C-alpha cells in the first residue's frame, strides 16, 4: 500500500499493484486496473518513488524471512476474529 493525498489533502492508501497508469494533467491522475481514478496532489514522481520503496521493502522482508523465519512472525487473520 502506498500513501497518497487527494487534492484537498486527505490521505488515502492505494494498492501499488493495482496502478495501471499515472498521468499529470496538470493534477496527478492515478488510474487503477479496475477503472477507478483518483485525482491527487502528489507529483507522479513522488508516487513512483513510494511504489519503488514499498516494493523494495517487500523484497527486504522476504530476504529476512529466508535468513531467519523466527525473526519475522507471520499470522493469519480471518474476518471472524474482528
């Protein structure tokens, strides 16, 4: 998930894997693969950098799990528990 901001400044998290395109028109418009669009105040390059950082963090976590699985505990959460 990547933190972005709507035009009025409200924060919203979007799934980085769902991004189809990012355009500057002059406001930043993010189109998701399901067709939803978001008009954002963040610059396209900022969003791309956040996606890159997020994906790098996933790779780091996977590497840490490979080295020492006990170090990063994972749990399964079901809807029934909440």
